[in-house]
């Protein structure tokens, strides 16, 4: 199962989900439509934003393509 960490916006892909590395080739970012079609959990609308995820003391590696 693909596990979403937070939702974000990628400059190239648009609305995306940052996923855990257990997603294999899908990691680290999936477009929203692919995440939903692959049955990613939790549902997109229930994922925290990148900023909320970061405030929860979760370390995030910088990604120049992600925007806050």
C-alpha cells in the first residue's frame, strides 16, 4: 500500500503527495491523480499540508521543486 505523508504542490507536477519510501518506484512524490488511482492512504483530502506536517516535528529534506 502506498502511504501518503503530506500533500504539496510541485512546480512541475502540480498537486502532489509526498509518499514514504516503501512506495518503491513511486517515491518520493506522486501526482494526486496517480496517488488516488493507486489507492493511496490516507485519502488526499485527509493528508496534512507540508507546513502542518513539518510543524508536527517531522523532519523534511529540502526539495527545490516543492512550494509551501
